[in-house]
C-alpha cells in the first residue's frame, strides 16, 4: 500500500537560558541637581525557584536528546529524553523528544503515548499537529482530524500550512473527501511549495479522474523538493493514465536508478505494504 508523505513537526526546545542561582542587579542614576552626588537605587535580588531550575535542566536535557537523535545516537538520545521527563514531566519538549526517539526505535505505541502527553501538558499547534500525524500514521485517520483542526486554530503556530496539509492528506485516508481539497488548497495558499499538500493534491486529482491536474501537481511536487520513491511512482501512474508510456517509463527508470532498494514498489509490481 502506498504511504503518502505526512508531515511531523517536532516542537523541540529553543535557545537555552544561561545561568543559575541568584542574580543581583544594582541600578545607579546620577542626580543632575547635585554635582558629585550619586543616588543609588535599591538592590533587587531575583532568586530562581526550585521548579524553575528543574525546568531549565529539563529543557537542556531535551535539547541534548534532540542533538543526539539528529546524530543517530539513539541510546544517548533516549537517556537524555528520559532524564528530561524525570526533571520536569510537565515540559512538552521532554515528551516530544521521547516520542521522536521511540519512533526511530520502532516503538509506535510509546511514541503515541508521549505525543499525547506533550499535547496534554503543552497544548499548542505544534503538539496538536504532532499527535494528529501520529494518529493518522497509526490507523486512526478519522481521530487525527480533530487534532489538526485544533492546530490550525492556534494563532501562535508558525506552520498552519503543515497542519492543513496533514489534515487534507488524512481526510483522504479517513474517506472524508468533502474536506480533502478544501484543506489542501488552504495549505497551498499559505505555502505553495508544501510537498505534502502537492503530493496529496496529485492523488486527489487522480481519484477524481482529473489526470492533467494530477500531472501538474505531481510536477510541482517534484520541483519543490528532492524526489522520493512515492513521488516518482505516483508520477509514473499519472503518465500511464494519460497514455504517455514514454514519460511513465522515464519515471520508472528514475525510480530504479535513484532508489534501487525500492525495487518491489516499481509500478506494475507488487508494492511494499
């Protein structure tokens, strides 16, 4: 079965705050009416609470887990993510880090648990979109749509296009075809080169029998980002429908050349489940 590209946006910790303990600030302002005399403002002491220190440490650990994950160091990433959750179980970045580690380790159940927990302790467009993407990718497409809709309504969320693209893609999986094109076109209005939306629009145009539109969206998808086996296989199927066997063969040849490991997914052959 073909698997459309679905966006997963990780909400990881941003820049780390520096320094711990007590900060002491003294403000000095000269009195212009009396030369040679300074008025010293009161001293203010800002003490960081124990909870604040734990949150800072959890953010540091979550960021470290992300770095190890990007380097492919899964064991270290898992240790850092678990430590982040222990330091502050209410920090959403800690749970997101653990969810991403679990995904890379092939533990979908654990990933879902932590995506759900991230959305609970830190409700935001990013955590809602992440959890929705997990639901859709694990056979719960209908349920995922609620979370994408929540993500889109977050005015602070910087990737509404990604959530809309996911919503349209997963609406197709859920059989809610009345909203597929609506959500995908809304995504492309915000981000005309969103590869998830472009690929899903090509699939939707194919479903509707609009093969010229499907070709146009497929070509935009391939121009927007490096090809994937799924994108090339879709392009070949579209050309077959349009009766252009030469173009279809070119995409098949690209698929075999660029992705030889995907040999069992070539058009006309049995596809990977």
